[in-house]
C-alpha cells in the first residue's frame, strides 16, 4: 500500500487512531484527524498531532473533509454506519480500519485471537508461551498496544499475537492471520451490530482471507463458534472441555491433552492442577492456547512451563484482597452477560455481585439460575440498573446503589467470612468511567480503602 503523498483521514482519535495518524504521517501521507469530541476533550493529543503536521477536525465530522481524501482509516470505536462514512463509501471512497492498515505493513506471521470472552487472557498467555519457546514475539491489538505500534519492531521471524475485536474485524479486507482463534461467540455489542448474527459474522472475518495452508482454532462446545467451521477454507483444530476431538486439545483423565491430527499420537501437556487461573472458562482459554501455540511450533515443555508461571491479567477475575475473611475479586472486563456468568460460575456460593454500567441491549435473565444457586445479593450501578433489576426481580436480593463506591460499601458490609465480593458488571463502563480499566482500578482502590478502614476499626 503506497501512502506517500496520499490524503488520508483518520476518524476517531482513540489510542489506535492516534497511533495510526502518526504512522501514516511518518510514511509520507497528508493526514487529517476527525473526531466528534471537542478540542478541549482532545487537548492532550492535539499538540503532538500539529507538531507532526497533522490537521485536526474536532467537535464533529465535516462531509467535505471526508470527501477530499484518498483513503479513510476508521478507529474501532467509530461505527461504520456513521452517516459521513456511509456517504463517502457510496461514492467509492475506500474505508479500512487500523487493523487492516497495520496488517499490510506487519512483517512475520500473525496469530490472531477473537471471541466474546477470554480474548485478553488467551492473547497474553499465547504471547508468554511463544516467548518461552524462543520465538521473537510481539503482543498487541485490542489488548492495549495498537497494531500499528508493532510494525517497526516486527521482522520476518516475528510472531505477532493480536487480540482482535468485532469492531476491528468488521473493517478488514485482506487481514490474513496464519493461525486464527475463535474462543466463543455469545451475545455482545448488539447495540453496535444490530443482531447476534451480524456480530457473529463480524467475528468470522478473522478467517475470511485464510486458505488451506492456514489454521483456525474453534470451540467445539460453543454452537455458534463451531458453526463457523463450515465457512472456513483453513485447516480446523478444535478444543473442548466436554469430549475428545480429532485434531486439537481437550481434557482427559485430569490432563490437558493434544494431538496434531486425527491419526497422530496424543500428548499429555500438563495436569489440570497445574493451571493457576481460576474458573472453568480459563481451562477453555488454556486449551485454545495449547492448540494455537503447538501449531506455531512451541514444544509441550515450553507450553507447560509458561502456563504454570502465568498469572491472571489485570481486571480479569483478578484477586484483590481478603478483608475480614471476605475475598474481593475484580472482573471489570466482564462487559457482557456471558462473561459475568463465567465469573459467577468460578465460585460455589456466597457471592455478592456488583452489576451494571452502560447496557449493550443484553438479556440479564440468562443469569437467573446461577444467581439463585450461588449469589447472596446483587448490587446495581449505572444506567443499566433499572433494566437489570427488572430482569432479576424475585431471583435474588437486589440493592440499588447507583455508584460503585456505594456498591462496594454495601456489599462489603453485608458479606460474611467465606463470602466473595465480585465486580463482574455485564455492561460496558462508559456511563460512569473512561473504560473498564478505569472502573477496575477504582474498584481496587475502594477495596483498599475498605481494608484500611476495617484495620483502623479493629485496632
């Protein structure tokens, strides 16, 4: 892709948009950035852009700005049905995402991971395994480092391990991972995609450009992920908690087991007891990671050692503290109902669950049976509180708390020794926080303040 002298518009000045704009400018493009946020809201980024000779349009999108370009690069947070994008695409103007842009310049091989839940943990784990196996490895994408930021570090020998979301995948054209992983597909982001099927098809774009020399790893236990196999041209590997598979990874006699092909011998990678992560869903993540990294060439020993030394990623069922016998866990990354269900299932009983935030057109009644069996109470926060309360009324004791600080105080005060206070909101964070990381950090700070208060009280 030739960029020198081209007029390129970057729509959306998030982390990936900023990285894309700077990359494009340094490759010789005439770059403009357009964002609906005000100049005041963008104040921390505008000086760096202007210094690089990048034009900035703030406070809204101008159709003329969009039409005067050779290429438009859209950030993941910007919907493709934004009116200005719809109009210029009708005129034949090319619109791609930051992931597609970066993949055109990234050297080496790509191992890409998507799914409704577990992406970040699995991506981080795969990166650690490949590093332990001695492969030059870069990790980025939706996990926090924009893909364009990896380009200068990549070589022909590099494995780039990328967490990719439906928002990133829906604007791809030729994105071509050698190994693609779909962990699961459950309802999420329906407010953006309009329907579950649209969302699922966006996920499937991870293998759209693959061929028979590539590989896709699919969850045999998740109906919608398994159904994707019929539309893939790549070699299929499976993982399953429930049964053995022809080629892939499964659990047998208490061991993570793998075989490369249906007629190959089986390998016992490690005992389940060696997995340091809490929850059955994390066993699934490990199985997927074993499949992907064995196919990439990592040895069984390197895989086992990396898994045994791996620790939970921040904001993913992260243990925070024990205060007066009550355990506090931060799963702020549980931004959909299925993720919350997996978090709740990780604990047998005594759960005080903090739910709420910005609704994503979700069905919270899916939590009913789990909450009846395992939860003592639910504490609601944010703009989705009323909907959550209506869906769960009569299922469990519900306390309307409005804000996270009130919810932590109420849950901590009600919990008894042996109980768990769990932040697993089933919602996005954008009504009260900058992002799920901000929400998780605030939760941890509140827990530390509660612990300090209890120490002072008992002194």
